[in-house]
């Protein structure tokens, strides 16, 4: 998904946590995630079965996008957050990874989320 409001709504309805990726078109590590991590079949199955995935592109660096980065406390790209819908800031049971991460690392993080 690419619409934050729709993803939050779906997360609340389904009870599944959000998996949010902050990315930009100019981000080399984001492209590596696409090629190696998000393309991994095991990662895809795990995410599809347990999460509401949300991709937030902040390539343009508009004021609205800067506010989005502040709200989620994102300082580097890519950043992957796992959080429950409605949490104003990722805290508590939330998980965060920054930069390129291998499929095994993502799987380890997302399997810890209940």
C-alpha cells in the first residue's frame, strides 16, 4: 500500500500490525532492499500473512514529507518500522531497522512481533 490512512484503517480492521518502509527514488540502499530483501519469497510470505505493508516515498522532500519523517522519527533512509496502528510514534512493541538489511535480519525482526 502507498496510502497511509488506508493502511492504518486496514491495520485496525484486521488487527495486523503495519510494516512501514520509508524510501526515496534516489536511495541506493532502498534499491538494494528491493533487489535482495523484498524480493525474497520467504520475506514476502511472512509479510503478506502477518502485516499490512505500507511504502512511504519521501523522494520529493516536501514539507508534508518532512512532517511525516518527524512524526515517525525517521532520520535515515531506508527505514523499516513495524508498529501497531494508532501508535503516534513507534514505541513499545515497535521494531525499527535502518539501511540495507538482509532477508534473514528482516525475518528475525518481524517474527518477534506479536
